[in-house]
C-alpha cells in the first residue's frame, strides 16, 4: 500500500538571513521517502524516522531564491500527497526574504483545538482559522513572515468530548489520569485533532512557525514548585505522562525550531534518524532531561535579517528548591544573556519570547512576590504555618509567573535594560508573551534613566479559548489604583521591597480570540492587534507605532 500523509506539511524553518533554505515537517502513515519538490528546481528529500510506531520526516529544502515565493508539493515514495485533491486553498508556498527585507511577526498562545461539529462554538471563532480564511480569500493580503506560537499548542489536561470518547475506548476513564492524556499515543491524538483542522493545516503549510511549550502542553501548573513536583512524582502515572509529553514535544514542535546546521550537529537527531526505531533513544534523552533539566536546552535563537528572536523555555528549565528558586537554571540564564548581548549592533530589534509575561498587572505581580516570600518562610520559617498556606495558595491560584521567581525577574529586568542601552542598542526590545487569556501592552519606567531602546511587554492570548467574567474583572482590578495599593500591602507583609522597575499599562486589556503582529522594517516597529469575529472576519482593534515612523 502506498504511503499516505497523516499530518502536515508544516513549514517550519525558513532561513531569515540567506533566504535560500527551509525545513518542512510531515507525519506519514508508514515508512517512506519524503520529498519536497518545487517547480523552480529547489527541493529536498529524506527518509522518515520512527517513534512509537509513528513515522516522521523533517525535509530539508535547498536551492531557494531569496526574495521569492516558491510553490511546493510533497511526495511520499514519489507519489504526490500535497496539495490535497480538490483543496479550496491556494497552493502552499515558501516565501524567502531578500537582503534588507523587514519581517512581519505574528504571535499568540493558548489554542484549544476542539470545536463543535455543528452549532455555536462556546469559546468563539479560532484566531488561526480566521487568519487562514482571511489569507486564502485575499491572495494579496499582507501575511506574516513567521508565526510564533507561545505555548499551550495542545491541552493534555483539558481534552475534547471526542478525545475523551477515544480515551475511554482505550482504557478505563475512572483510573488516573482519567480524561487527560497519559502516554505517547494519546499525545499524538492531540496533534491529530489540532493540526488536521483544514484551515490551520493550510496556514501552517505556508507560514513558517516557531513554537515553545507552556504548562498545558504537559499539564496545568507544570513545575510550579518543588512541593508540586514531589506530589506529582508520588503518583503512579506521572512519570509516563511527562516522558511522553516531552517525547511528543521534541518530535512535533522542537525539531522544527532548529536550523539545518543545528540539526546536523544534534547527536540525538542523528541517532533517531539512523536507527530503525528511535523510540528508546528519545525516551532515554527525555528521561535525562526530566531528571536533570540543566542537561537539555529547549530555548533557541532565530535571526530574521536584522531582527533577533530569543525563545525562552520558562517551564522545564526551572530550579524549584525554595533556597535557590529560579525561572532558569544557571547555564540557561547564562545562555540567554549571551545570545541577547552577542553581536550588538547587528540587529535592530530584539524579541524575547517567553510564554509567561514579564510584566503583569501590579497587584498580581506583588501577590506572586508576596507568595514566594511566604513559601521561603519569611513569616513563619520554612515549613511553618504561613509557608504551608502560601504553598497551597500558589498551586490553587497559579502564582508561578516571573514575579514568583523574584531573583529571575530582577535578572531579566537588568538584561533587558542592558540589551536596550548604549550606542549599539536596538530600536526596540519586545517581550512577547501569552498564557493569561487576554492581551495588553505594558511599558516599564526605569528608576535610573530610560534605555535607548523602547522596551515593551506585549501579551497576546488566547488564540482559541475562554476566560470567565470573574477573572476578567480580576485582571482589570489588578491594573487599578486600589489594586496597586493592595499589592503594596501584600509586599510589605512579606518584607519585600519595591520591584527594580515600575511599569504602566498603555494598551488593553483586550479580551477575545486574538493575534498580535509586529511589522519590523529597518528601525521602525508597528504593532497591530486583530480579533477573530464570526463570519471569518479579522477585525483590527488596536494599532500603534513602537519605533520609527
């Protein structure tokens, strides 16, 4: 039987400097040779590799011409499987930058993929579906050069009705983890559900994407604290859950973030591709990563002409012990600093992708700082009454953003100021985040003078999810003057001094399924926020210039 295409193609890496190469990810239904073929003569092929009975390929594409849009097709063992027959979408194409081109970067997070078969969608229209429809129906519409997906690409702990029925046919849903996914095959079901969506499938085939995980890709509140992790490791099902989650992340998301040169230098990728079945090698790798997060780096850097992107892992790289609590381990933090400051003057814009916002509503920031201090034992000693109360609150209220790691918040704040200062400073330093199911723009106020670059926190989520009214009201209150006052009361109770930087909200909060886009040309930066509306409409709700004219 001929090989078929299960998922994909996903256009992942497109060289943002030379504009002559790309990678395309696919999943086939059996072993085969996967080929990307372009009419221009560009293309490439590779054999699939096998993980847990599934067959994948990351196809290298070479010979592309900078500054062009090159249509492509996918062939498996010589047979064309993409574009799909009778597709209503335009041909998939690889758009490569020419020297001096700017870049358009769209970003968002939190996409719950499941939709009702018929009738009203309770969480509203999907922003990625709507973007796909908009671009397909308007061939001349401006499209992003890259799509940054900042976490919660799949929801392992909030499954759809269809997936729950599928799980119940595999195992007893009364046994933990119940209606949540528990092993690798069940994770593949989540990607099937998400990436076989027709609109999203076409969009990801023609717009390059960069991805990073957040908690729901594994489980809600993943790595909140040492106490949380101890509780999870005491269950009989957690080990398989986290290993399967990391294995699927490596296959479905992480590989496509890497350049061809990084892939060629990756010993695990070479081992997996060079063996009949790479399952055991990958499982050993993620087991080591789970046991010692400092051994693995999920963060990565991408350059798009004169724009630099640092995508930071804020989940697996954490140090959780209370006497050394940090968002990033020492080696990870040093790598982020090195990448942010290397070759300053060679980039006009620095984008820092972190699923969790750096700047939160002030009340929430102070509440997380207060909570972290109590968990350390500043009021009753480690393990005392206040510490036990604070740990319970931390897990119940999701108090685990940058503010909940005070030393890491301060280190990131210093790094952003340093990166944005001096004669070689970029025009903008933008922190791109999601997680909190609404959008806003916040700008810091530096006590020792403003850096030359304009530094902003740009938060955008969800792509397709909901937020209760009570939480909306809470976020609004968090920005208010009474909210700020209450936050300072909490900080004083924890003997916490003021934050090393002040900030104010300059846009939002906006609620809805939405997407932000940064248009970066030379030293100018223009921000647009669009929301998905019924009828396949993308509506612009905010536009502003961050730098230049």
